[in-house]
C-alpha cells in the first residue's frame, strides 16, 4: 500500500491495522529506569498513610504526584 493510500484510509476512519507490522511495536517513552531517592522517615510515613487512604502503593503515589507536578509546571 502506498503512503498516500494509507493516509487516505486512516483519514477516512478505516481500520488500517492489517497494514501495520505490529511485531516490532515499541513505546520508547514508557521505558522504565530505576532511581534511588532517600526520604526522611517522617515523609515515608506520610506517603504510606496517603497511599493507604487512596488504595495505591507508595511507588504509585510518588509517580502520580510527580507527574501531576510536572504537568502543572509545563
């Protein structure tokens, strides 16, 4: 399929997934990298308390808050 035909099909709302090679798909912005951060004990306790209240893990609440703050700052 030529690129202009592919674009036209997509623009017309047609299902173009059969034209894609999904075996090599990747999401580079979602690749994870581990970092270590030291927090004072009182902050850990507060994080755990809030995480429990929201029903999420400590890691999840840290990620959520960082993402929210960075989105607001942008």
